C-alpha cells in the first residue's frame, strides 16, 4: 500500500497567509476596527465568507447579505492584486523539494485548499503540474474543519483515507484531517496546531521516508 499526500496551499506550500492577513486587516481598518494576530490564526483554513462573518463579529458590526458580498469582493480584489505579482520566490522553504521527491517516488499528490484562487497561485508559482488532483474552494460546499475537502481529494486519488497524510498550517485544517481519519503534519507551532501527529516549521524539515514512517507503512530505519 502506498501513501498519498494532500497539501493545503496557503501557508503550507506558498507564503500567501500573510497576504490574506494584510487584506482582511485593511478591510477591518476601513470599517474602523482591528483584530489581533491571535485572532488571525482562527481565520486560517476558513473560507472567505465565513472569515468575513468572524471578522464582523469581532468588530461588533452587522451587515446585510448584499453589503457582505461587497466587502468580501473588495478584500478579494486587494488579495488578488497581491498574488498576481507572486513568483516562485514565494514558495515556502522545502515545498518544491518535497514535491519533487514525492513525484520521483511516484506518490500521489492532491491539493486540499479552501481557496477559490488556488489555480492562479499554482500557476504563478509553477506548481500546477505536480498535482494528480485539485480540490479547492470552488469544489467544496463546507469549510474546514469539515473533512469534505480532504475526503474529496482522497476519492480523486483513489486512495483510502487511512493511507493519506495531510499537510496543514491551520487549526481548522488539522481538525478536518483528523475527522477524515487521516494522519496530519502541522506546519507551524504545536500551540497553534493541537492534534497534529507531528509539527514542523516548514516542509524542509521532512522527507518522504519520514512521511512513510509516520503512516507506519515503512518500517526500515
Ligand atoms: C485558505 C486560507 O487557504 O483559503 C484562508 O487559509 C482563506 O485564509 C481561504 O480565507 C479562502 O481563500 P480565498 O482565496 O478563496 O479567499
Ligand atoms: Mg493554510
């Protein structure tokens, strides 16, 4: 049995989490309030409309459905302006190397992201060709921590969920992976990613052999 790897995008493969934060912060500031970096952690992995709802709640602001659509569109315009200029330089440390190593070993690779902008980001950073399946915000109906995104990815890879390893930088994503019955490697800090089977700073800290060992499918030292 072979492992299959499912990667979150923002904050795992590419350094876009900071752009999301900047754009949401600008939006909150335009309405006269702010939120903390700690609060921002809770937005990671969460889809656009749900993120907006959380931010409006933090600011104690109520908006109609039409106003919310406008606000989300405005944030996305700012965000897209930032990611449109992205290059391979914004790949996070180790991501390219790990994807290459996985490809060499013919491991199945999927994207499991909440973003509706994933294709633009993958194109800008030259990653598209690595993926055997792409599941993103355009193909799921429920946001992480719901496991839908990862279950769909496993299905498209024809992989059993117990053979999948998920890479996630978001607490909501770690929860989604656990609910999907998959192993999960947290990218970040243990405090922010409880429940992860392993937490690393970035993908340069892990090899394919270590991933296989995590699954218990490879017993050699
Ligand atoms: C996730 C990010 O990957 O995608 C969230 O962690 C973001 O911060 C979500 O809100 C949706 O992204 P987008 O690009 O569709 O607004
Ligand atoms: Mg992420």
